[in-house]
C-alpha cells in the first residue's frame, strides 16, 4: 500500500469521486488490527522524542461529514499518544466572543507548542465550508479565507509545526446506516443532531466545497489525505500509518546529556 495514493496532489487528486470510501488498501481486517497496536506503540515512542526534544510539534486536523468517524479516530488512534503532551479540541459553531474576532483567532490559541501534539476535531475549515454551503456569509468574506488558511499553515510549518490534514471519506449509504443506528439505539441518541439531516440533504454542495478546499489548501507543507472511512478498521489503520511515517520523517532525537554526567553515582 502506497500511503501517497491517499494524498491530494493537484486538481485531479481533489475529486472525491477518485477515492473509494470502502477501500481497504489490499489488507484484511485481521492483518490491519494485528498491526495497529505496534503502530500505536511506535507513535508513543516517537511522541516521547518529540516531547523531550521540545523543538517541533504536530498538528492533526480531522474533517469529515457527520458520522464519518472523527471521534472514533481520536479514540482508537490518537488514544495511542501520551495525554501528558496531547491536546484535543472539538470546534463547534463560533460563540459570540469568537465571532467578534477574525476567524483564525480561536484556532491559533489551540496550536500545539513545541514538544506537543494537538488534534482538531473539525477546524478552521468549517469557517469556509459552512458559511459557503449555508450562505451565512457573502462570497467576498469567505473567498479570501482560502489564502488566509494557506498562509496560516505556512506560518505554522515555518515555526516547526508538522501539519497533517485528514478528510474521513464516508459514502452516503454508510452515513445513512450510522445515522439510523443512532436513532435506533437509545444509548446513542445523544450523538444524533437533527442538523445532520440538513447537512445530508446538501451532500453535493458540501462535496463541491470540500473539493475546492482540497485543491486550494493541500500543500507540501500541509497536505490533505483522503481517508476511506466506510471500514472503521481501515480508517484507523491508515491514519496511524501516516502519522507514524510523518513523525519518523521528522528525525526526532533525544536531547544530548548535559556535561559531567559520565560516571555519576546516585547515593
């Protein structure tokens, strides 16, 4: 499996129709689930190096339609990180204070400091996506945000933050099944939001805006990956593999020991 097959490259790579939501990468479920614990162990080892080095950081952005598995990915993949150096934030509709500032104000506050990992459940991309589809803001307000986002992520990269962006790609039929399950299971009623049905009715409109986001904001320094999300086990496995690869590429090192430690005995 070539991980870069899932990376958005150019306008052609931004078309969601080019990615199968039920893709399994040629793996059997048993294979992926057997390998995942080792990936999570490797993630935690690399995170410890990141934390000790205190020079760089990692930002993971999760976007996707309702029921695509953002919470599940955080639980089963990001749960492999040590909580000591990890910050998870779920972005909802901006509140009154946040609306009184520029749209990136509330985002920048949660960017990970050196040595840390941050995971965004939704992100600044909601401030392009929702206002466009629901026509909450005029085009002249939303359109410049593509450039603002690109420059913002360039700033993060230049400041030592590795930015990884994952779109969890669920099919319309699988989303229907998962939403229905939330309605049919009393213990999952809390997960159901009637607004999800409104968003589902605008499926094609959201697809069009997401594709614009991918083609205009996927860069070498802040790439988008389209993650097949119909199979939860493959979704988790693929995200974990990509995160491990990117942490390994950072060539993280433990700091050198301070001078004078050689031969020291604790008494």
